[in-house]
C-alpha cells in the first residue's frame, strides 16, 4: 500500500483501530444534515456545511481539521487485473488550523482544482500539536463519504450531465470486470429470517429498523442486512432489504431493492489489498456509482443492471439448539430434556467441520447462600479449525469475553474482527460469536443465568454430536453417548439422561476454557471434568402447602411451564423461574422466525403492462394486465406452489406468429400490440375457433 496505508480504520482516542461503520457514533465526526452533504453542488443545494464531534475525546485546546482522500489505482499497466491495484489514503489539505476545540465547525466549500479528482474521503480532527497529515496519531474521523462539496466546477455547472457521464463510464467498467453474482449467498426470504440468522447476516447500519429505518439508499425499505462473510473468490458482499410487511424487496420491482456488492462493505482478508479494503473499496465500486446513476442523475436502470437482487429461492435457514435455565436443553432436532451435571461438557462437537463448543456448569446458589441440587451454565468456550478461542463467561451482572485467554473490552466498539471469528456485543448481557463457516453462537444473560443458542447452517447436517444432539431431523437418536450407544429418547429415565450427559465431558487436553483463578483451578482444572460426586435432584414435588407454589402456578403456564416450575422450586426464586420462561419463549420465537418458506422466484412486469403484487412466496398470487391497446400472452394470473413453481400456462395463449413486434418469453406474462393486419388475422382466428365450438 502506498503512503503508509496500513489499514484505513478509525484511530480511537485509546489508540485502538476499528472499521468506520462499526464504530460507536460517539467516537465519530458527525456530518450535520447528511442530505446536504450528499447533494452539495446539485441544483438548489449550497450554503454552509457543518460537522460536530465530542471535544472531550481530543485532549487538546486547539485542533486541526483535515481532509483526507482515498483512491485505488493500477500499479502496473495490466488489463482487468485487480491484483495489481493499490490503495492510497492521503492527507489532502486542512480546512482549519489551530482552531479552538469546541466540538463544532462549519464552512463554505471552496473547491481546490488540484485535488478535485479525489471523490471519496474523510474528515479528520487531531490536536494542533501534531503535524498536519501525520499518521497513527490520536484523532477522530468522519465516515467515508462522497466529496460532493469538493468536486470540480463542471459538477456544479451541470451536476446531472457530469454524473451521467460518470455513470456511463462505470457501466463500461462493469462490463469488463468478472461476474461475482453467482458466488453470493441468497438472501433470507423474510425480515424475520434475516434478523434471526445471526451466524450469516448482520444489520446494515445504513438501514436499521432499531435506529428509525433511515434508508437513504433503499427507499421504501425499513431494514437491511448484509452477509457477514465475503464471497471466497472476489471478496464480494450480499445486501438484503425488507419492507414494512417483512417481504424481501427486489430491484426488479423497486429502485430501493436489495443489491449485491462487488466489494464487501466490511472488507475481507487481507483487508489492505483492493478491492478488499473495509469501507473504502465498497464506496468506490458500489456506492459512488449509485450517486452517479441514481442520486445525481436519473439513470438508475444502468446501476441496477449490474446490481440485480438475488432473490431467496436457494436460501436455507439454519437450525437452532439452546441451553437455558438450570440447565435445560432443546436439541437441533427439537428434543427437550434436563441435565444437571457439574463440570465441563461438549455442547457441539463436529470433528469433520473442526467445530467445538464447550460448556461449563456450576452449582446453583440460592439468595440465602445455600447450594441447591441443580447446576447452571457459567461459561461457554468455542473455536473452529485454527480460529481464535473465544470464551464467554458470567461475571456478576454482565458477560465477560476472552480471546485466547485474554479479556476483551467492548467499551468503544460493539464488533470485533478476530482471527477466523467475529464477536458482536451490543450490550453487557448479550454476545454473539460468528465463525467463517456461518455458525453463530448467541450468549444471553437472564437475571444472572446464562442461555446459549447455537445456530448451524445446513452444511452441518449429519455432522454434529454432543449435548445438543445429532442434527439430522431425527430426535430419537439425540441421546447418543460419546461412545456411540443410543439411549431411546421415547422412554429414557432421568437417570439415563444424566448418564448420557455425563458421557459428554471434555478431556483435559481438549479443554478450551481459561483457568485464571484458584477457584477455577480447584473446581475444574484439577478434578475430573465431570464431578461424579454431585447428584442432582431429578424431580421436585409441587406441594400445595408450599406458599411458593400458588404464585409459581400463576406464572408458569403454557409452553415452557415445566422448565419454569423446576427452576422456581430448585432456587426458591420466582425471578429465576420467570427468567427461564423468558429464555424459552425467546427460543420459540427464534424457531418461528427461522421456519423455512418456499419461494417461486421473481416474475417481471410484462412489457406494456402491469403486475399486481410483489410477494413470491408459497400461496401468493400475482395478476398481470395489459395497458390499453395491448393483448395478453400467457396466463394473466400465477400462484406460487409448495414445490417452488408457478401455476399458469408456460406457452403463449396466442400463436407467436400472430404478433409482429412481441417476442414470446416462456413462463412469463407478456403484452404485445397488434398492427391492423394482425388484428384482422386475430379476428379471423377467433371466428374460426368459435365455429369449432359450434360443431
């Protein structure tokens, strides 16, 4: 990389670096009135531009305000060789020097012709004691953005013509770049699936339903997600957007539809190599062209030609297993049981896929300090192949995350890109660990009790074992002990279930856990990984004389009541039982969200006609009609069937030769206009058909 570009990430005040879109807004320079910044220089958009920052994050009374530019260029004269691209993040000039650190600045842009070819960049604020343009110093950055206010005079004189010309050049460039669409994962079919599949998709911060659904680049949508993992060959990304009904929005129906990305917004290894640079490569390949073709000129059809939505016909939701309460298990195949062993065990073991998810349990202590005859999760550790080892453990009222036995702090960021794994922690009691295979492990804290959900993509089918069972759609073999013997789940006793669970204790050599205290050494590292001296209470009587029972029965009802009652009686605490019930209900909601649906695929609007409906899932019906003066070819109504096909005639109703100017498109409703000669032929044909019926 040129000019010292190590990684164009934000430099936080504590010296750590983070991808711009993942940074907490409090640590960023905020562009006030984003629309003005986006359209500056277009008709009727001018005036002063303003931005703000948290002045306390820069420990200086005086600051410099700098403009930095980013670009990618060919280092060698090679045709279509992205391997020879280099990235450059360069200091251009200062907007202000030695200014009082007030936390706000405004200015009237004055384009500098020497730098007008820099179309993408950032604003950086540093202490004035630093040299202008100095690298790796404490500072605050804005997000990367198109420098509309910085562009050449030709843009201001006729922004639409300038942008159209850029759009046409981009069109030619795209035609000569390799096709990346075929290697992308399909989008989830529904918003519920998209938000639940946390091992493969994550919220797109530019269109977030939790933040008011400000979807500038996807009008008409309320939420978008991005595929977490870049495609293997080209480092491309998938973006999926949904409307208020939860339906996937496609570019064939709306300019605000889901769009794939040639360069993944969050980058991909090795990150500093174009077009895999986080944020910036995506802006160059996918966002600036949207400005050229869609925002600054009315030629969005050119953009959408190269960024069509993928649909969801090939999407398969993951399977989910969970451990909750004291502790209760629901396997990937839906078997429910309780195992109160004390020690360290395999939740999921998949040697073929290199995945190991391990759980540690501890004896439950009541409020009065007495120990119960039950256990609960206290820690979960995991890795896949050569990834970092991630451990999440209970630390008082929050969760603590360790990477290779070292504590990670999420004080300035919610997302961390680590070796072979990502960690997302939106709150102190919620952590999601994501592996490159698409495996997601969600850890939540409910009133001090840990619950762990494991999400596995279909590639793990028939490749799992452990306390969460064999993922093969057959719950009858989920109680398979580590040596291979199957305990029938239909008539297994509580003691047999306990024997099954105990068999899945980990070996000392395979442990992924951290033993960084005398307590952990004495309780788990030195003794056997399963405590044979601890015998739980397999069942608890519900005595009507017990004053706790009446309140418990009022609270614990419906699905999950059995787990709720057990935990309430074990701990003598209604709060614990209620927390178990909430965790159970959340898991049921997750299973409902991940329920598979059938998509028949997108159908286009007929040329010279109309389409009523944009729902392409099983049971939906689309109707087609022609504009005045046109006649329908094919079925005017199509219904999506459970086998993924559309009903309707796959051939034209009228012979293709009757139309002089419309081509037949198999399986689609088309409209064609008839010349007077063809209308006469059609009339004669209809008269002939009528005469046949009269015979």
